C-alpha cells in the first residue's frame, strides 16, 4: 500500500480538529492534576492520622491501576448512581485524578526539600501558619518542582489517546474514524504518531529550558 | 440472579492474559533497555545515534498510537502480527525506551574511581562492565525497573482496544452480558492493584537479596 499525499491533505482538517481537543484535554487535565495533587499532598501532611492514611491509600490505589479502567469507571459506572458526565469532562476528571496522584509526590518532595531552618526561622519571626506557607515555604518549594511537574504534563499529553475509548473525539478517535471511513490506516495512524512526536519533541525542548531556569536552587 | 461464578471464570482468563503480556513485555523491555542504554554510552557514533533515535521515538509518542501502528499499519507493509504479538512488541519497545534511560543513568552514576580501578587491573571494556560496573549499577536500576514494570502492567489495559482478551476486555464482555457495570470494573481495578503490589513486593525482595554482600561498597 502506498503513501498518498492527496489523502493526507484531505484528512488534515479533521485531524487538526482532533489536535485541538487533545490539547484542550491536556490543559484542563493539567490544571486539575495540579490542584488535586496539592490537595493530596496537603491531606497526607495533615496531623489527622485517619485522614492522611486514607488519602495515602486512595492515592496508592489510583496510581496502581490503569488509567483506561478508571476512565471506563468514571464514564460507565457513575451514571448508575445518577452522575451523567459528558465524555470530555469524564476524561479530564480521569486524567486529573490519575496524574494528581503523581504530582502529589512532586509536591511532597518539593515541600520536604525546604530546609528545616526555614520553618524554625518562620516560627522565630512569629509568623502564623498561613503566613509561613504563603511567604516562606511555597515560594521556595515551587521553582524546583516546575520541571518535574512539566514532565508529568507531557506524560499526560501522551495518555490522552485513551480518551478515545470513552468516545471523546480527540486526535486518535478522529484518525480512527477517518481510517474506518476510507479504509486506509497507514496515513491517519502515522500522522497521529507524527503529531505526537512533533509536539513531545517541542515540549522536551521547553522542559530542558525549564530545568535550566528553575532546576537548581541556590542555597 | 446472575451466574457470577461463570463470569468470574472470564475475569480469571483475562487476568492470565494480562499477566502473560506483562511478563513477556517485561522481558522484551529488559532486553531493549540494556541494548539501548549501553548503546547510548557506546564509543561508536552510529550506535549512539540509533539508540537515541529509538529512545526519543518511543518516549515521544503515545503507547496507544504505537500499538495501533503495530496492529493496523504493519500488516500493510507485510508484517502480519497477532494481537498478542503486537501487544508485546508495542509494550516492550515502549517501556524498554524508558528503562534504557534508567540503565544509562545507573551506569553513569557509578563513580569514576571504579572505571579507573578497572583500567588499573587491566580489565577490558567488556570485562570491566560485566564484573565491576554492572553488578553495582543493577542495584541502582532495580527500584526504577519495578516502577517501569508497574507502568507496563497498567499499559496492558490498552491492548483490550485491539481485541486482545485481557482483564479490561473481559470486564467489558461481562458488562455487556450482565448489564452490570459496577461489579466487573471494581473487580478488575482491585485485581490490577493486587498485581501492582505483587510487582513492587517482588522487586523489593529482589533488591534485598542483591544488596546482600554489597554492604560498605556504596556510601
């Protein structure tokens, strides 16, 4: 079977549509993962043992099971108890929850890396817990986390094709529907691969820059 | 009253396929990891370039796209694969690319003095690698290999989309036949989690065994 450039141009608009949805899902998923991760990290530091244990186990469970099955769970099981979600929303929630458990570890490491002396100094300066977090701990903890967080967002971007399994019309699903309509697989699937490779290679360059910019902290 | 025992049989069959895929994929991933990881450290430019291209390509595109490529596009260029072969190939090559970076990092983490000692003892490149560097590097690699194996286990759920009857696929069958969504999906989530726990437990005990007799070697 030969590569047909005319066919490539013909299907390009459809695929671009898919790319938009893919990027949208990644962005929304990243925001949700960043928030969920922070929530999990804070809950695990909570002095309440029951709370930190439960959240820890839940996070461990989510991290140990496949994203695809979690997506099915959100999309097919939740309607049984009356929560009907549009596919894209279900997908974003799935991505956000799954990667939230990963980003939680990044936050944890970032917060743990702030030296003890900083906490003690904050206490010595009579700062409240709120002031300690917002003025002392967070500003020092965030920059070293940025490359690691970006790394997970790139990983998330590469998992978005799974959303096609719950009928989100993202890049992979558009490619599949094109392939099934014309019964030509070679161009659509190869193009999807090329799109992903192009975007991830660009994001790797961005990541290297982030690492140079934020990776090292001066002590 | 639904005949859950019969459906449980289906789920168990699926679990066996998932385990088979994970094992075979891990073996392929391990081989690729060492080939590509050592390739990146090679003296020869061609080997380095090949290994880098392999790693960047497989880390840059999504496992899902690679799987579809293996299953739908390779037959068009004359390489017919069964779903199982396509699954093992895609999973092994994908995770192998990630693990290759682990191999490279672990080998590079071994101190300079070890290499100098190899030269001083007149060991060739191969002998030094085999008897001095790798035994120490393996211990550094193991924990990350464990994480990679869990990633591979989770990625196996994707093969259900190319009609391979793994856990996720069987859960869909049970769901279609019984109309019950909650039970099959909750069951397989638990099974995946148990398998992941088994892997991390196995890797930890392997690590303990390999660390024996190496006390004091690493500081």
